């Protein structure tokens, strides 16, 4: 398939990796719709790419998801591609940092229940005679959990299981189910939330690479050395590996 003349929805499309996809796909001649919670960020993205269409939608809120698809229908917009990209990460030590139960639900909903609900809407509105793409943005924390990010790790692992289940359910259809595991890429999530000071991938460059891989038929794309290493550690020495990951990640994000 070629990413041209498609109608694409990107959640969290105003910033970081999502905006990287938006820029590339708009340039390639697709109709690109972005969503997010912050209208100022959505408008700023549209200022840079006037062809972008945006809708405010909090993907942790089931009513806002239903409303988004009602608005798309009203506007006569039929999607061919959805990027479940919006995501949130936390640093949470359960012994010392109590957080509100609502925060726990919001984060898990953003990374897991929201993408599942969006995907169901997407499938129901799709033209089943056309090729349709569901692209879930995963993380290395879904390969091996990062213990200091327990909600992020568990919700993204859930997304990984949902993606695999969906791929089997939709096997004999024109729905393609893709999972992407980005390397450390420049965004608020890495530079602010994770305080990552190492060399980061450029979101525009990385997302173009992903688009090319999907065009060539790839269903799972996890190009980083870390992803390969974690896959090996998970098989070879899972328990020791988890302790090592905990030690290294605490050192990186808590210093
Ligand atoms: N950057 C990396 O190195 C990296 C590595 C692995 C995986 N990822 C994954 O890549 C995806 C994009 O992250 P990023 O790195 O580009 O970070 P980012 O710039 O912080 O982007 C996150 C986006 O999600 C949106 N979002 C967050 N909560 C939302 C909610 N409840 N409803 C709707 N939108 C929401 C944010 O917009 P609003 O705040 O305006 O809603 C923002 O546009 C995430 O799923 C992340 O887990 C990133």
C-alpha cells in the first residue's frame, strides 16, 4: 500500500511523534486529522500545516471518544487509517508517592481503554472493501516492564496484547494491524517526563521510516538496539533482567 489519498486520524497528533506522522502524511497527499486535549497545541500544529483538520478529544474519556466519531460522521469523514499514538507516562513509586485513584484510571484509559474504544469505532465506520490500517504506538516497556513506570508498562503491555488479539480476529479481512515500538525519540515525554539527555531520534525522520516500513508490509517495527536487547533478556534471564532494568532506569530518571 502507498500512503497517498488516505484519510488518517492521529491521536496526540499535535506534538512529538504524532506530529511527525502528521507532517509526513500531509506532505504525501493524505487528509490528516489530529486530536488531543489542548486546543492551543492543535491550533499551533494547524498553523504550521494549514491542511490539518483537528478535533479536541480526551482519549481517556469514553464520552469524548463517542462524540469524536459522531462529529466525524456528521462531517462526512470516513477514516482509512488510525494511529493510536496519544500516550502518557508516569514515574511512580507506590511506597512513597500516593496518587489519586482517578489518576490511575486516567492514565490506564489513555494508553489502553481509549485506544481500544477508538479502534472499535474505527472498525465500525470503515469501508470494508478498502484497505484499512490500525497502527498502535507501543514502547520498549511493553517488551519488558520498567518497574518505576508501572502504569505505563502495564497499559502498554495491555495494548500489545490487544494488538495481537486484533490481528488474529481480523486475519481474513482488509484490516491491517500494526505495532510500532519507537526508539528514544525527541518529545516532551523523553526530554521533560523522562529527563532523557542521551541522543534522541528526530520524530520527523523516524516517522517517515515507519511509514516506509508499513508501506512495505511490516506489521511489527521495533528498530532500536534496546528493543532487540530487551527481547533477548526477556527470554534468557527475565528475573535478573527486570532488576537490572529497574536499577538502570531509576538511575536515569530519578537523578
Ligand atoms: N518519545 C519516545 O521516545 C517514545 C518511545 C516509545 C513510545 N512512545 C510513545 O509515542 C507516543 C507519543 O509520545 P511522544 O513521545 O510523542 O510524547 P508527547 O509529545 O508527550 O505526545 C503525547 C501526545 O498525547 C496527547 N495526549 C496525552 N494524553 C491524552 C489524552 N488523555 N487524550 C488525548 N490526547 C492525549 C498529548 O496531547 P494533549 O496533552 O494536548 O492531550 C500529546 O500530543 C506515546 O504513546 C508514547 O508512549 C514514545
